[in-house]
C-alpha cells in the first residue's frame, strides 16, 4: 500500500481526540417557527438483511474519513479524505480504493492527482468528476483543482479549475441531465478550539459537456457537511451545519431545476438536526445516516440515526440505526442497496475502516 503523501499541501497532523472539533456550543435543533409533521416510528426490532443492515469487508487500506464515494456499475469508489498518520493524528490522502459489490472485494485505483479531503464528487456520463475540496497545513483551505476519472483507463485527467469565488469543499452535490449541481460547502476549516469554519450559501452548476459554470440562487442559509440529492428534477439540501461542528441544522431546502427563478422552498425538517451526514437516494426517498454535533455533557459525539425522507409526501420515517454510529462518512446506492464505507466514530478526526450496507425496506 502506498504511503499517504506528506507534502505541505497534502498533509496535516492533528490530535485525533479533537482534530476537527471547533465549537462545542449547544446545537440548534430547529429554527423557530418550523413545524415538525408526524414521523413514522422505527420498527420495534431490527429487520433481517434484505430490509436492514449488513456488515461488509472493512476498507482494505485501513481507516478513512471525510472522503467521498461514487458508484459506476457495481463498483463503489472511495475518494480522498483523511487517514491516520504514522506519527499520530491524521493526514489528507490522495488514495482511491474500489469496492466490488458483486465479489465483495477491494482493489486500488489510480490516486487523485492532488490529495484532498471533503472533495465534491459526482458521476456524469460514466465518469467521476472531482470539483475541488479541502487541503492544506495548519488550516484546510478550499482547492480549485478539478479532475475527471475514466474508469476504463484507470486514469485521472485535469479539468480547468473551479472559477475563483466558487471553490469550496463539503458541498451538497447532485447530478441532473449531465449537469453537476453544488450547494453550500466551506472555504476554510481550521482545526482546534474556535477554529475558523467559513461556511457558504453558494449554489453553482457545472455543465460536464461544455465545462461551463453557472451561478444559481443561493441557499436561504449557509450550510456545510450537508446532505444533497436530486430526485425527479428537484435538488434537495438536507441538514448540515453552519460555521461550527455543533451548530447543526434540521432544515430541508428544495429547488425545482426546471424553475430556477422560483428559488428555494422549505420542506419538512429532519427529525434529528445533524451535520456530517451520509446520504443516498433510492427511488423517491432520500436516506440519511449518522452525523456529528450530538453534544452530550459538553462532549461532541456522533449520531447513529437513520432517517428517510419521502419526496412525494414531504414526510420522514425513522429506521433502524447504524450498527456503528459515525460521521464524516459517505454513502451511495447500487442496485437498491446503500453502501457506507469508513467515517469517524468519535467527534472530530477518528477514522475507522468499518464498512456496512443498508437495504431499504420502505420502498
């Protein structure tokens, strides 16, 4: 296994116990005036596999956190993120690993040309696009570096950089009609107490065929570490946080991509306000997993909640929780099963190699 890069741009060493924890203020659980509709309770017992959770083979290369995932065919790509450093703490990595969902095996793929964590990743036209992310030394800064990956060749090619002013990491990302949409994100993440987290409300679109960027109406409020999915032409941005690890939000914003002038509308809020969420859409529903910002006795901990949003009825359902609660992971659906490799099982930087799958019963 290739050692993680150690260049100033690619690496940063942090204390695992508080690596990414910046603010431990009491989380905001809801915005005033939000109406919480009835929520369907979870089953009294966990469902059998086929309707619930299943453990899978751990990430072969070891623990990974603050990465992104993408699926092409039956392969799940784990891209960038942070990994444990040999000297202690964590470093940003360029590693790309692939889980074959048909064989249940791992393999390595060509590494990112530039190591980054919180990368903005999407699949369009059978290729993987990385449109910026975060990396750096004492403070993680947004990168404009962009690349496209051709799976048949196992090769990354550079793209023109993200336009100045639109660069960020940890954005909500969705794809519709060959266009990649990014909402929110953060331009700076400074580890340590009271470290700067520069959250943005920016929304933009990248047209894969032409390489052209356009700017769209901003989110009603800034968000990072947020869930995002496009279902039937509507872009949904769920939960996340605003300028602080514990400043979590329950908001759900939606924008019809065929009627951009209408801007963003509010939908039913999440039952549990969370940031650092993993998420995936299956059919008309968006599934959200885990997260961070659960402050208990002054200590930032992780969430284990699994909650699903029905885009047709604007309602939420609570489901069986994650067997291993964690944040800073990512999820992707392949054939109706949602795969979630890695993440952190403690607040801040605490990467694990855990890998599991969830097969929705509510369809």
